[in-house]
């Protein structure tokens, strides 16, 4: 009987010393929140970040800098009535948007746009071709609405290359770059838990002036070529 008890003690004591340090650590550890147990670090807010590798459609990643690229299509309505008389009330706005995280939900953006429209010169009725290439540089700030949807505001500078070919001897062709500004709001959402697909809906407004506008406007008069842009797009988060 004594021999059996001694053998049992010899088997338990080493195990106690092996597990003792871990047990003491667990006893001395402060109670952790659910996010700390799952993520392994303090979580700032449930909907902004998550750790990479989890099957989740959360908007932003917890561990690494986010880089996003989106292809977008928008409806552009010019502000100036003279612009609309020549080229119509709407143009298609094709956009390639690239964004990189600066700090948590603050992102830097570079948007490259392309617009083309053929119009009719006033009075003469000759055709005139317009090509606009706006490049936007600015910031986006995302605010979470749900676990996978965020609202954002944006603001930045816009440099617009304007190319107008007039098929009439009375108006000269124009090749000019103009500086302006752009601002906007939108909704951003992750579409897939498995893949980093995302969708974006936006409403932007640009402020850009062209000077001069050939012989269409008064001599030296600046003509507004900015306007409202409504659209959406699909993208991928890296």
C-alpha cells in the first residue's frame, strides 16, 4: 500500500513542477476581454479592424497597412450652363482609385479620371471634342457604420488636363492644365468574407476653372469645368 502511494506521488510531483509556472501565470493574469482573448492584443473598436487570416468581412485589417484599388464609373454633371449647352448635361466619368492607409482609418488617395464627350459649337454647329483628365490627390477618413460598412468623407486637390479639338476656324484648340479642389462623401463595404472584394458608392463635387475658353466665353473670362459626380465601383483590398 505504501509503495503504491509513493509511486503515485512520484508521478504527480514532476507534473506539478512542470505546470506550476504556467498555472501561476494564469492565476496572476488579469481578466481579459473577449477581443483580447481572440485577437491577442487590445482591440480599439469591433468594427474597424480584425486580424488577417480570420474569415471576416470587416472593413479594415488589424495588423498591416491597407492598400486598395478600385475601378469606378460615375455620372458627371457640369456646373456651368455654357458647358452643358455645348457638350450636354452629362458625361461618363471613368476612374481608377488607389488608396493606402496612413493611420488606422485615415487613407491617402490618388484618383485618375477620364472623361470624353463630343459636342456642338454654339452658332456654327461644328463638332467639338472634349477630353478631361482630372487627377485627384487627397485624404479619406472612414467612419464605421456596421461591422462591414463604413461612411467616409474626402477632400483634396485636383489637377485637370483639358484637351478641346474644335472643327471650326473660329475657335482655337485648347490644351491646358488647371488646378482646383475636390470634396465628397461615400459608403464603402466589404462584399466577401473569403476574398477582399469591396464596393464603393460616392458623391463628389469638383471645383476647377479653365481660362481662357477660346472665343466661346468673354476674353479672359474663366469658365467653370467642375461639377457633381455620382457613381460607384468595385475594388480589391491587399
